[in-house]
C-alpha cells in the first residue's frame, strides 16, 4: 500500500481548522453479509479513509477541533479492533490500537469496544457535532443514545452540542482538489486500466463470450497490483452497448458488431474509469466508423475545454455541439442545430452528461455548482472523466446501417495550471490505432 502518513495527518488538521470548534465523528463502512455466513469483500468508507489511510473494518475516527482560547488542544482519535491473535489466525493481521496510533499518526487510539464509554467523555459540552446523519443507520442509533445519555446529565452541568453539521460537506470540498500524492496514485491506477483495455482489445475475437474478454482485463488489473475493479464492469457487444449500465456480460460476440467496454480499477482507494468501443472482428464498417469518429470528435472538443478558463459544463456543451451536428448530418435528427438542442431530440441518441468528478469514488465527491447556483470553474487539481457517447436503437426513422451501434469513449482528465493531462491517453482510441492493435 502506498501510504504517506503526513498526507493524512495534514488532511485531519485541515478539517479541524475548517470545523473551528466542536467534535467530528466519522465511521468507516459496515461489513455486509452476502449470503448466510459469507461477506461481501470489505471496502472502507471513502471519507473515513481519506482522513485516516486506515483500511480495517469496525473503525471510527473522532476529531476534537479544540479551543485555543481555553487551552484545549486539537486531538485526533482512532477507534479500531483489538489486537487478537486468535482472530488473526482466522481473519488475518490486525493493527490494534497501539500500533495503529503510532503507524498512522493519531494522538490516541482505543479499542472499538470502548467506544460508548469514551465517546460520552468527549462529546459532552461540545458546541457542535460534525456528523453525517442518515449515512450509517446503525451508528445513527448509537449517536442518538449518546445524546440522550448526555441530556440525562444536564443537572450535573453537562450539555449536548447545540448544532449538527454535515461533516461530509466540509470533506467534499477538500476531496475535490487532488494533492500531488493523490495525482500520482490516479496516474498509476490509470496506467493499469489502460494496459487492461489494450489487452482486452487485442484479445477479442468473434464467437467469444463477453465474460471471456472481461476475464482478460480483470487479470491485468490484479497482476499489476490493483485491489479490485472500481465498479461493476460493462462488457457490451452489439445491441447490448445501447444499454448504458449493461453488466450481464454473458452474450456471444459476433463478427460485424461493436464491443463497448467500460471498466476501471481501484488502486489504494483511487479509481480509474475508461470506456473504449471497437469492432469485434477488428475492422470498422463504414457506418460504425462514421459514428465512432463523430463521438471521438465530440470527446476531442470536450477535452479542449478542460482548463482553468472553463466552467464545469463547458466540456459537455462542446461535446453536445459536435454530436448534434453529426446527428443532423447523418439524418438521425431533423431540423436546425438550435431546434434539435431546444427540443431535446438529440436525447434519443445521447442521453447522459459528458463526465463526472473522479477520485476515491468513481463518481467522486464535490459540488458541480457554486453557492450562487452557477457552474463552478475548473481549477488545478480537479479530476474528471470526459465521456461522450452515441446509442442508436432500431427505429423507423433511423437508417438501418446505424441500428444497434453503441459507442462511448471515456478518459480520465486532470486539470492543470496550463490546461489538462489525460491520464488514460495510453489506451488506444483512433480508428487506425484500434485496427492496427487488433490485427497485430
């Protein structure tokens, strides 16, 4: 695991500065039963991990912002599982409170079994509680119990926080700007995913099953150190590519059809997210090439708008402008450019937006508009996807040569001071490069 303890300590300190005064309670995710006594693979909560770097379940972070005017120092406290050799025989290594405190740079650490007793001492007489109510129903009930216990001590001079603040709102804004440490991890995640897409493209042949191709890029993910796919992979041949979130991945791949793969990996928490579309038999037909190059032109126009002079929606607007003109030229839409835009007729073939924030979550934290309701400006350190597409289902007014063509082209892009960096540029995407790779 790539871990920079000082990076995580700095994040905790920044959050406490934003808090001002009060206490923050931030849990990791709950373990979830898959069936009977089998669990789903545990994946930590992104907010908790962002502030701790700690991956074990049954953990919780408490931050005390302190009050310098009263001589109260800020304090960071981890609650985690005990070091139990018997459990480690069955379940693997545990840090335990003492080792975790030292290894991850906390001021104090306690057993998670002590949470109820310790938290009451910390929570009493705090002016604000920074907690995301509704995100963890199990913990919500415990927090309510803690508050009621404190209220019962009112005659002893103990008070409860008089203000509840959603701590995730503060962390969302922090997570929106990727540090050099995060950018490096995202580049590594992107390189693993690009190699996987190129491998899958080169491997694909007619009469294979979608899941055979999926196995190729999963192999590439894991053999290069990624811990998991970043999301449920889409391997959609032929008409399946016109279903945006298709994930059955169990159909036969036929010559003459396109294959759309939307897949990324997760490396130390950070996601990559790539989509490529290519012909199963290695050669684009005339109609496939026309639509593919239209989508690629739309993506090129969108990426050109990823810079500090643009607001969030400008890449989408640029892609949409290119796509609408192409839909008119190919007689998929009728009327002027303005009329097609105004009526929304283009949504029959392009019904989603052109990107989303990217980071610890595939659809990462951060607002898309500012407090005045305007699209926010792109700034250095922001990371996003750029993913225009075109999905043509059979219809009476649609030329038959275009039926069941589903194409999306998606890359991961980092906003820089002087423009942008396409993290996933190594995944081939021009018609010539795709055909060359598939025949090699």
